[in-house]
C-alpha cells in the first residue's frame, strides 16, 4: 500500500469558487505529479515537481496551479472553478531515479456545478 | 481470451482463462515501461515493469512482453480471476541522463471477468 494521500476524495463545488486539492506522501520522494483523468480515459499529466521549490507544467494545459514548499506536500489550486474543470485529479510520487515506479493516491473526484 | 489489434477499449474473458492486453507505445526512445491496474474509484496500482534491455519479465500470474521493433507492449494474466476486473494502463518513460522522465500513459483497456 502506497503512503500517498489525497483529500478530499469527492468535492462538489459551485462555479467561481477557489479550491485546493491536497496531496501528501510520507515516502520521502522528490518527484511528485498531478494527473487529470476523465472517466474511462487515459491519464494526462498537468503538473510535476522535482523537489522543493520546483514546479513544472505537464503535457496537458491546465488553469490550475501548484506549489511545493515541503517535500511531502504538493497541493493543487483552482482560483475560479468552472464546469470544464469537472474531472478526477490523481496525485503521484516517485524517486528521482532511473526506472522508478510512480505511486498514486486514491484521487479526488471534482464536480463543478 | 485475447485482445484483437493493438488497442481494445474492453476485453471480456471467462474466469480461469488467460488474458492478453496489448499496448502500442509512441516514443522509440522510451526505455522503461510499466503496467498499472486501476480499479473503480481508486488510483492506479503498479503491476509489473520492464526495462528496454529485456523482452520478457514475469511476475506472479503476470507476464510483460516488450517488442521494441514494433513498439508494442503486452500484459498477460494467467488464470484470470474476478479480482482482476479493472482498467489496465501501460505507461512509458525515458531516462534523461540518470533520472527518469515523466510517465506517459496509453489509453486503458477495461478487463471484465465473467464467472
């Protein structure tokens, strides 16, 4: 069982609200990731980080932002939620080495109404 | 049961049969590949991995085959069980001077196991 946690598991929120999705890992991993996944579809990388104070945009453009102030914590923020942001958001972490698998959290299913 | 073609969104097999899930990867420079299993409402879980210097790797009831010539990866599950029902994703990445690049995921295949 991976030691990576996401909260909340489910979130229903109104348009225009600011939200932060939390992700924490206790494995001491340097690399962390956020993926976006629509139901039954593949995972798209939206943000990643190599370590503290490092944040990079992924392959899929996203209006969300991330921060990495502590190694174990990688929150994702949407300043103004819209219905198009409705999706599942998956956080993952890995060691920054060759051939290291990524460990995933349970995901946050976000619905913007 | 066996999937047809390089990608099949769904695969239905009888309990006890063997399953084969296929994946075509995109980057000929990719050198590390992982199969993940995602059950409903959960995050992906690691099943098995393989590096590009190998063409076959076996785990418990699972085998991954890599064909670099045609950029093809397959996952074989022996004696498929109802607990194997899930969506299976392949992922690829490449080594950047001693560190690993980001995982790029393929389209998933939904495996359904009939009792």
